[in-house]
C-alpha cells in the first residue's frame, strides 16, 4: 500500500459535477421563486428558466447514468458498513479533538462509506422523486384540462418536499468541504482531478504502466 | 384566479405544514453546520494554546 496522487475525477466527472451544480442551483432558485418564497424573478421567467434547466439536467442525468454503467464507475456507490461507524463517529466527536479522518481513499472507493451512502440515497431516492414529480408536473399542462385537482397537489407536495431535502443536502455538502485541512484542498480534486489515494502494488504498477498521466 | 377554489394552482397554493417542516429542516441544518463549525473553531484554538 502506498499513498500516491492520482487522477480520481476525470474530465467527464468534473464536467458532470459542475454542470449539475449550476443546474441544481438554478432549479432551486427558480423553483422556490415559483413556490412563492421570493419575488426576484417574475413568475413567467422563473417557470421558463426552471423548465429549461430541468430538461438540461434530465439530459445530463441520462448521459451520466450511461457513463457510470459503461465505465463501471457506479461501483463507487455500492453501500458498505465497513468503516461507516468510524466516519460517523469522527464527524460527531473525533473531529472536535483534532483527530485525522479515519478514511483513506482507495482506487475503487473514492468516497468514504458515509459519503457513498449519502450520494446513493441522493441518486436513488431524492433525484427520482424530484424528476418523476417534475415530469408529471410538466405534463399536467399538456393534458388540456383546466382543472388541476387533487393529483396535482400531491405531485406538487412531493416535488417541494424533495426540493427542500436537496437543499439540505447542498448545505451539508458544502459545509463538509470546510472539514479537511483546508477548503481549497478539499475542492481541488473536483477542479484538477487529482487527490491522494491508497494504492495496492498492482494498482500502482498498472497506473504507471498504462495510465502514466493519471499518476504523479 | 385568486379566488377560484377546488384546484391546486402552482405559485398560489402551498401546504403550510410542508413549508414549515421544509424551512425548519433547511434553517435547522444551517444552524447545525454553523454550530458544528463554531465548536470546531473554538476547540482548535484551545488546542493551539495548550
């Protein structure tokens, strides 16, 4: 086992991450505007921007899912309890005592167990809740009915509840960036792609042999 | 449109309970991370002085 700086977020992943971030922020801002929490955009503009970025995000997700499945990268999100407790204990207690983070990134495990579980829940529960209810919401207008009754209310409730939950995720996600040695160091892997990862001798040999520009 | 009842109109209607729980969750989370960060900061200073 040796710790090396390697490329953990390829250009595609960084593109997916930051495009998704921009679209999610736009959707939260316009969505809560439509909901009536603020008046910074007029209703029509908010709906146009909301619908446009929603379609953009759906396309991005189709591409991202295809990419994860074909590259095998989906495996990073397989839930594991191995080390989960240590990470939870660290954020609840050890971090205050100045302990080091108990988790080290591995070549096929670039997220800590708590992080992998959170991202999995986001992708499998919150995102589907928001896009399924969002598409139903959009299609409702095309049905040509003037009355939007009980059903639309439930669609709207689920859509709004999922939006609140995604905003909570965003707050925690950004906060956790401050918990490393520095904010910058924590953000850099998603900018230049490189981070320190524990490699087995085989992985190290493979990278040096076959992907020399992925290892420093 | 304001006075028409019996249907859900986005932008006009919302569920008071859901909004309350949602805002509580959002501001609760904000308060929690700020508190967590503040404790980290204070204890870090304490460690440096010790």
